[in-house]
């Protein structure tokens, strides 16, 4: 769960259900490993380290905090580039605001353990997607989240022009 409405699958990172409870494996296992032993091994794995760069909506922050070892930026916005680059080396995931944080070659070079980038917003032009793909980093966004707002605004502008509201 990298975002409240993120279009992002588990990404191969440590899978934890919402609320922090580890899902239980009930299917067939590899030779010599029982389901109980696999569940124990999965529970002992290190939790993913995630950094959120923006004061995102509380439900999303809580999902991330429950599922990961999460850190949240609490300083002035946008987060200074130097600070952003300083925290990247220890992270498995970044939850970023797509208009503020650039995840370019410099940032990706500073993040050798990065496995997922989740952008809060529709676009992902702040991410060097070809380089992230080359490095096996999953890039996620929240497509469709603004569809209704944009449609409402477009319709309001159409009405304003049709009724000549800007002219008074």
C-alpha cells in the first residue's frame, strides 16, 4: 500500500496488509518449507523503509505508517533538494509530490536500494522513467484521481464564457 488510491501493486517489496498485519501464506510452498515456516520467515523480514516528501492526506499517511518503517518530511515545502538527496541512500521507497521532487539520474544514483517511487498525482514527468525501469524501480502514480475536478472546472469555465461572467 504505497498510496491511498495508488495504481501500484505490491512491487515485490515486503507484502503487508493494510493495518500492518502480514498476510498468511496458505498455498503450496517450495520443497522442504512448510506454510508455517514460510510465514515465520516472511514475518522476520525487514520492513521497507519509505519516505514521504509532502504532508499527504492522513488516510494515506496512516496506510504507509502501518505497512512500513516510514518517515515523513515535516519541514518547509517544497522539501529542499539537498535534504531530499541526503535521505535517499537508505530508502526502499519514496512517496513524492510529482510537482516538487525530481527523481532524475542524480537522485536515483543517490538511492541504490530504491525499489518503488510513488508519485502523488496523475503525472510522473518528474521521474526519469527509462532509468528507473532499467534499474528495476517500480514507478507508480494515481491516474484518474483528478478527472472529476478537471471536468467540473472545465464545465464551470464553459458556463462562465457562455454567460459572459468575466465581463461582469
